[in-house]
């Protein structure tokens, strides 16, 4: 049996019991008193029993469901599946705070499983575009710059922002020969005419700061490119520069269903703690609809 902190005096007054009758009941629990009085025809007891299983407001009042401790004691009797049914009913802000129960390592592992667009949204809450490109490993920049998702003509267009001396260096790294004097447009056309291997070598061999500038320019025009960077590289950056509260705060922008998916990873005791923040009326309504059998086990002292 489950014992929670209900209002004993409130119930006894509702039953209109005389001092003599109370003495007769001695140490009986409230549910035993209610059962006895209802069987004896006490209309107040019958009404209380009926309301207890039909009236949310009454349930919230008598079981003091505004008190998180009372919610927790009821929730502690439920299994994982039963607990998880409460999560979609909760406010997103309360769900987000539940993420603080995870370790930083676990939080980062789960972020790697987010859909790419959701992960990038969270990353943008913590870093500027310039910082992302600055912190991103060069092999990731190379992967995106030379990948099939990036249109070659777009790359060539953005190469116009690269100073001529660096364009010349790109060509010389591929040809191995000094470059005759040529204007930027001519050099860009030459790079565009390279075979696939030479073109890839020209881009990957760029000077690092210029490569970052090129990648930043491309990403600003098409932010979806950020989704092409490896999730684990994002979490490595986050782990290096941010603390857990900052990460949890940033995760406010992800979809509610993704937050719920994460919270389902919590053990039952911590998940119960999260759910204690649910609105009392919403909690009471759920209890009446799906957990009347559990309410039958509750003994109010």
C-alpha cells in the first residue's frame, strides 16, 4: 500500500463522524473508514468514494497533488512505460530542466543521435557561424568542400573572394610549377578546368584561414551545409567550450518529441522526479483515466 500526505481532518469532517464513532474506528486507515461508512449508507462517504474516481479537482485537493512529494510517491509505483505516458502532457520548459539529470557525456551522446537539423539548431544557440567554422577540424571542411552535395559552380563563384596569391598557391600545389601572371578570374577558370582529382587537391591544399573563409561564405549562403559536418565533431566542440547548463539551455530549441526521446533514457526514479513538475490537474486527470487501480492502493493518513 502507498501512503501519501492527504488531509485526514478534511475527510473526517466531510464524513460528519462523532467523537464516539472516531473512537470506535481507532487506528483504522482512512480508506477502511470510508469503506465502512459507505457500506453503512453514509452518503458523504459514498460521495467521497465516487468523487475520488471521477472528479479531478477533488482528487487534486484530497491527495494534495500540487505537492511534488505526493506526486513522486504515486509515480514511484509505476513502471517505465506508465511513466513515459506523462511526458507528452508536460510543458516543454519542465521537460528541458529534466535534461540536467543526465551527465555531460550522456547528453552529448544523445545529441549525436538527433536529426542533423535539430543538432545544428542547438549548436547555433551556443556558437556563431564564425566560431563553428573556426573550431571545425580541417578534414571536415575538406569533406564538405569536395563532397557531392556541394555544387562545384558555387565553390568557383565563392573563390572570387579569395585573394589572388592564394588562388595561385592552389594552382601551383597541383601543377608543381610556378604560375605565370594571371588575374583572379583566369585562375578560377583554371581551377574549374582541373580533373576531379586535381580539383580536390586544389581545394584541400588551400591555406587554412582561406579555406575557412571559403567554407564560411558558402555556409552563410546555404546554412543547410552545416548539417553535413559529422555529429561527433559538433559534440567534441561543445564538450571543449561549453558547460552542461549551457548545453541544456541550448536544447530548448529542439522539438519536444526529441526531448521526450532523451528523457526516456532516464532511470525510473529520476524520470519520476521530472514528472513531479507536471500540472496537478493534468496529473490528476491522467490518474483517473489510466491509473484508477493505483489510486485504489493509496491510503491517506
